[in-house]
C-alpha cells in the first residue's frame, strides 16, 4: 500500500502545492446568500466540492464548522469527505485531536481506519499531551497509508507563549515536536507521512525544519494576514516541503463555481512564484 507521503507527493506534482480549507463560517454562508443552518452548510460544501474537488491537491474541511450543527452537520462532513476523495482530492480533516494514548486510539480509529464513516487521508493533531501520546495515530496512519499533521508553530499570536517556551535542554517546545516528527519520517521517500503545522504568519523564529522529511502545512495565508512572500521568511531552506493552506481567501470568492476556481488558481500562482518547482 502507498504511504500518505507518496500519495501527497504525487498529488502535489499533478495538481500543484495547494491546500484549500472548507470553513463554512456563518459570515461566509451569509455572504453566499445561504441560511446559517444544515441546508446552508450542505449547499456551501457541495459547491466547494464541485469547484475544487477535481483540481486541488488537498482539501481541508474544518470539523468545527460541521460539528456546530450536531449529528446532521457531521453527516454532511461524512458525505463531503467521500465526494472529495471520489473527485481525487486528498482530504485532510482539521480536528486537532490529542489526549492520553488510550483515547487517541479511538480518535485514530475514527479518522484513520478505512472502515470508519469519517475515514480521511490525514488529520491534524495536537502534541500538548506529549508527542508520544499520539503514537496510536502514527501507528494506524502507517498501517493504512494515512498521514498526521502535528501542530508545531501555529499561526495564531497566542501560540508562541507555549510553543516557543524553552525546555530544560534549551530547545523550544516546538523544536522538540519538530525533532520527534523528524525521527518518525527518517528514511521515507519521496516524502514522509508525518507533517507539521507551521503558520505562515510567524516570521523568522529560528527553528530548524531542515530534517523534518515530511510536509509542512502552512495556514495563516490570506485572511490571517500572511502572503505567499512570507513563506520565504518562515521556511527559508525548507520551502520545498511547504503545503500552503488557504480557507477564507478562496472561499470568499464563492458561491460562483468559476470564481472559486479562479481564486484557487490565483493563490496557487502566487505560491508557485515563491516555492521551488515540484
Ligand atoms: O496554526 C493553525 C492551525 C490551523 N489553522 C486552521 O486553518 C484554517 C485557516 O483559515 P483561514 O480562513 O485561511 O484563516 C482554519 O480552519 C484554522 O482553524 C490555522 O489557521 N492555524
């Protein structure tokens, strides 16, 4: 079975280095002329699937915006995941899960076991109960060709106080996460299956990302203020591993399908101007 890293590498080669998030904010639903209810959510996600499912390498539904409608919202998330995968996108579910290991096993089954209704190609995970507590996710991902993106240096301004705090050995908390994930990817080619989340908003923090060997998801572009040019400052010599991620910047072009496609094409051109050819 092909690893997630191999599948992601191919998707990026074929479709370009871009992840687009599905974040149906109430304000976006209103802007699209849709009600803030389950029908509005369904119409919104159907439109994004139609516009981008067959052209963007990775689509990242933000689970919170589906969960806020309860079981009917989660049912729409399930069908959205299936439709995106059928259309050829890799689906990265943004859920930022993390807990003690025995509970992480259940999260792993929920998202990374192919028999689950919420089965996706990859998930986001929080390492703040210890990177080791995420081991059940790493194991199930490896078994079934899935991926895990672990938060390292998040795009929000509050993240730095925790993530850039120094540990007893002098490394930052984030650097310890980076180093542990680098170990997991050792020897993987062309790309490891274990990624990191590093915000495009954080500037030059001096962290060493050169040995990660897996994808570096870069949210914070567009609505949070970072632009493609900021990727150079944040990632330096690791630019070749970056997967830029945009949500509101692209989604605000809807509901017209052609306009959504044009917005995704535009941000991809911006990113290609900065990232090495892949
Ligand atoms: O550090 C992080 C980690 C995750 N996110 C998520 O990405 C999108 C960003 O949406 P935009 O509309 O492009 O701002 C959203 O789902 C966040 O929860 C992040 O922003 N930063």
